[in-house]
C-alpha cells in the first residue's frame, strides 16, 4: 500500500483554502460581532442577545455550507474512494492465487551454477545452515505501487524451506533477527540502503562448530531491493546515500562501489562459510541483476541460485528446488555481468540537470518540486541494450565475452539434461517455420525452454543491427526421463526487420542470409540454419504495412534524437568511447529548446483551430451507456451518446480519474474502481489488498507465457471480488540498467520477452472483463528525476525496436484497452502530451482503442489537462482539483474533451460490470451521511432561529410590560 505523501496533503489543503477561508471569515465575523455588540454599544438586552444569536446561526449555516461545498467539490473523489465498501477476496480466490503464486516461483527460480551436482540435497539429507541476514528478511516484492498487502499471511524464506521438509539452524536465524529484526526502508520518500550483516568476526566459534555438526549443507542468502521513485546507488559513498556500516573496523563499501556489488561484510561471510562447509549454495534474491565478479574468488561456492522476489507464497518453491521436489526451469531475463561500470549505459544513467533552462523552472512554492528545472538522460547505446550489446561487441572484437559476462541472457540449468533437435526450416509467404524436438536425456522429470534467435546480415556503416536477437521462445511440458516433445516454431519475416530511421524511415528487411538458431542462452548455439531473403523488403505502403500496422510506420520521434552521439557498430564499434562517455554539455540545443513546453509557457489559445465547431452538448437522445456494450469504437450511436453529455460532465470524468472513473448519472455510467499494483491489487483508500504474486522479473524468468495468462485471469478474479474494473498494470518498461528502482515491476532487458509476458497477462484479465493499464508509456526506464521534467533522448530505431516493443505486442496480441502514460519527456515534449506517441503510433498504427490515463496527476509543473487531452491523453489520475480540469472551453478544447470521453467510456463500458446490462448507480455512503448531517443541521438552524425569534419577542414583551 502507498503511504501518506505529505506533498499531496499540502496540495489538497491548497484546494480547500477558499472554503477554509470562508469558514474562518464566518467565525471571525461572529466573534467580532459578539465583542462589538455589548452592553456599552447596545443597551437593549433583547436586541443585543438577538444579534448575537443571529450572528452565530448565520456562522453555523455558513460553516455547514462550506463543508458541504468542500465535500461535493475537491474532496468528492477522495471521500467516494475512502468510504467504498471493503470487499475481500473469497476463500476460493485466495486458494487459487496462493497455489498459482507458488507455481510461478517454481518456474522462476533459476539455477545458474551447479558444480558436481551439489544440488539437490540427497533424500536423507534434510538439514541446512542458512547464512545471511537476508535469510530472515528476504525481498518479496517492491515498494510504492509494488508494495504487498499485509491482509493475508506471507510465507517467509525459512518457512518455504520448512514447508519442503528442510530443517534449518535456529541458532543462525536467532542471531540475525537479534542483530536487526526489520528491513531498512527503501521507499518513495526515505531510503536507508543499509545491508545488515553480522560481521564474520562476531560469529561465536561455538555457533560455527554447532552449525558444522548440524549439517555440511550451507546456504548464503544475499538480497537487494529497489522501489518506486528511487534508483539504486551506483556509488555507496556518494553524498545523500544513507548507509550504516556493520563494523567500526572497516567500511562495507569503498568509494565508487555500487550496491550491486557485494559488501565487505558479505564477502567476509562467504570467506567464513566456504572455509567451514563443503556444500555451499549462494542464493541471490532480488530483481536487479547483481554484479557477479566475486565467484572466481570463491571456488568453494558449489551452486548458485537466482531467486526473484517471490511474493507472498513463492518461497515454498525455493525449498522444493533445494530438495529436488521441483526441478528448476527458470532462465535469466537479464545479462549478469562481472563489471557494471563497463556497460555502455554506465555514464548515462542517473541525474543530469540542464544549465540553460532556468526560464522553465517550476515555481518555488510548488509542493512537489519547488524550483526544479528540466533534467535529461541520453540513451546513448541505441539498440545495443543488454545481451544485444554483449553478443555483438564480442563478435566485433570489442570485448572478451568470457571476462565480461558471468551468466548470459536466457541462461539456466536443470537437474536433468535435454537434447534439442532442430528440424528443417521453411520460409514461405513471409513465415519462417520449423520444429524443435526436445528430449529429456537425464534421469529426472523437468521442463526445458526453447530459445530462438536470429542473426541478420549487417553492412558496416549501414542500419544498426545486433548479431543476436530473440525472435521466439516456448517451454515444454514436464517431460519424464526418456520422453520427447516437439514444439513448432513460427514467426514472420518482418519480426527480423530493422527500423531504418535515417534513409527509408520505415521498417526494412535487407536481402541476405539470416542465421536462425536455437540456443541454450543468448550465447550458446545448439543448432543453426540459414534463411535467405532474396531482395530488400521495405514496409512503406498502405497495402503492405509492418506487422499488421493499420497505417505505415514512419518516423515520429525525430525530435527525440537531440544532439547526442549514439553507439554504432560501424568500424567494430569505433565510436564506443565517444558515444558512451558521460555528458559534457548540459545545455539543451536551441532547436529542441524552442519546442520545449511546460505550464510556464503553455497557452491553449495558441493551439485553437478557428475552423472547429462547438459540438452538441446536453442533448436528449435517450441513449444509455449500457446500449454500447460490445459495440465498435466507431459505432454511430457513440455520437448520439456523446451529444447527451454536458461540458461539466465531461470535465469531471476527465479530470477526476484517480483510482477509478466517475459516475455520470445522465447516461447510466457507474463509478468504477481501478486498483494499483503490478503483482497484486491494492486499494489505497479502503486499505484492502489482494494476494501478492512474485515480481514481474519472476514471470520473465519462467519463460512461460501460460503462467502469465493464468495470472491475468486470477487478477481478474480478485478484481471481481474487490469490485474493481481496472488494474494499473502490467508495467513493461525495459531493464535498461540494473540500477533502475522499478526493475522488480518490469520484466526484462528484452522487449520481446517483456511483451510476450505482458500481453498474456492483459489477455487473461480482459477475458474476464477487467481492463489492464499497460504502463508506463513510454521510455520510463529509470526512477531518478522521473517527476522532474526528465527529457529522454533516444533514436527512433531504439524506441521502436526496444522500448515500444512490449507495448506494441500488448495492443496487437493482448488486446489492451487502457494505457497509463509516463512522466518523462520524449525529447522536448511531455510524453502524455506527445501526439505522435499517443495518437499516431498507439492508435493510428497499432489500432489501439481505449483510454489513456496519466501517471499520478499531482499538478506537476508540466501536467496540464488541456494540453494532454488535445494530444491523446484522455483522463487524469487525480483525486484533487487543479490543472487536471479543462479550463479552456473553446470549440477545439470541447472537441478534445468529447474524444477523450469517448475513449474513457469505450473502455469502461466493456468491463464485466456492463456484461448483464445497466448496473445500478449506488449513492456513495459519504453522500448519504452528508445529507443526513445537512438535514439535521438545517433542522437545528431552523429550530434555533424559531427559538431566537420567540425569545426576542418574549424579551420585547417583557420590556414593554416593565415600562407600563
């Protein structure tokens, strides 16, 4: 669950200021009158008391009216969400979710190393010493929107081992819990990066002796975690990095060391364990790829397991893997390297602030980013992201692969052995097809992954191309020893096309020989065959578009290139040093600066079209929203329905879209709830959460799209139980670097693997009437400066081939109905207000129909509802009033409102809530309460007024009698 954001509180108080001022004025006037009208100024007691009473009655009425206006104004959405019925999961859903969560982690646990068959433990060997503080406080998920709910019990790492029948050393566990019971906070608003680890010198000698007597099996657990709004530190000694050393005798990290390296305390622990135990397993628990530079120093480490964040039930799978009940079948979803500093992105992640953009600074009184000026990040590596760089750089002689890469992308071992036989490859009618027969040649049942890559022909200095590119994959069923399964691999030739953003400005499949290989990982070839493309194919006509695009894909992101040198394969990566160097110039170029827009210089009238005619509003056409369930987006009845809406109704629906969409009674639109969480559903208002699943990185590690679809289906079941319509997930940005704080929430460094998982999750939820918001659209691949006008510079080729790939697949293959846009700028334009992205690519090319929601709308200095709806962002993720409302009411703006509302209603009416006709519009509980309170207040005010008048009349009568 998300915690309280005090900047939000300040912002909310700002919206309430006029009402609070009115209440203050009413009280002040009453007090002034009370003091001013006294015995000296008004001798008549009856008049004096009557004046006092009337003043306080008026003040009371003014306060009640102000409170009502607050409730029905800026607080309405918050109150509706906060007073919603607390709907819990059914027992059946809980049971299904728990089992699926464990099954996902069973296929996600990845065996990286297993010398001499040290795992699994022998059948009679069930004792294990579990070392490392992280063993008692492992990583289950992430923070921020990725937080898990405490509504349901969580299986700890040690619980998971016990569930599998393993006995662990309690002395060790007690040592760690007594050292520190809680995990240091790495959250949105505070970060303590401390890695608690008992110094090796502090282990009592008798404890080690007891441990050796307990078992010769030793497991060392190391974990890392990230979170929303914060990237992992690349230098643990840098200013602002909060870390407490575990010893006064040494520093855990020296200058320049990152958190993805082992600390001194962790290395000392490995020294201690490998010196005393013969069978040592190293477990890395985390979503951010650890730097594996230490293994050569510890030959005593026999086996290595990668255990992605396991959710609330996944750690049972770890115990099963250690005992052999589960045969690991996970594969790496990122490349694990030996030196992160040698990666091409190293100098171009993190915080860079422009020095010539002061005129675009956010005002100093902004509650979120006072005085912030625009920032930037350069995607200098172009298409050479992750394994694409390492494989291509090795082929070109730039790197020594064996020195640079510890575990390749797609790597994973098993307790059994498999053979893969590649059948004849056919290439006809634009399709490549072949069979792969997988045989279990070992003595244990297991699953195997078939990975298919292509190596395109490359011309030095021509279109950039990686030498290894994942193009397809599949996973077998559980194969018993000696049995086989034949999988058919089919993909289109345009899946091997490159985007030429310089000459053709289109997708191009160049003539030549394409190596089609099956591999055990991105580096290790099992078999390879050749497909020959006779002539260049360019997808640049409406009759023959790339990958089924509705319109021709051509350059839309030229303004995002900027004045940046990008890595090129030309001349064996001759420009590597220049391209990958840290930025030397912190000034935005004049051409780009001229296009830069934020709220400081946005004027809607500049973008008005004088030829636009004001749409009809408030018509009486007798069309109900429910009538359009299942109707096409362009059904003519939509015009009749949209004509019925008033401008204020449209504005409210657009502006107040935080965690759900508003009711529109005039057309039968009910209020609908959208819930957060990439691995679960969390209602931040009712504080009800669902079962938390393993992280997205775990899904990618399974290489099993069936599990992803099952997950989407169970998410829908949980949404039904919790009365939610939408799911703020899946997140599908790219693991551009291992330091990105939300890598737990994103899938992989590879766009195709990410897209395959995300699209199946979306399809699973959609089949049960729940719409998923694919996010964050797009190029939101780091958390540093995420809110701070982060201008992202990248080539069109890398944008299309790498960063947009999972979104494109989610639309075309998953049937996505909703999108969450991102905070960053694409070049000089806010992504949520960039029409080439939200309209031209998403809708015109890919054929998306549905709504685009902003990321959290806090009124940041570049978030403006009017600019956003004119450029394809339909609804604001906001619960408070501000620049989310559409202030401009020109014909151009109202037309944009109408289009945005069309998209919102199209998505929402196709949820399960409308499957059986028009649902009843429930009156929110708070409204019932306020009307009761208002009624009581009105009766009280009337009663007091009658009483005051009667008393006044009685006093005047008594006064007159006294005079007689």
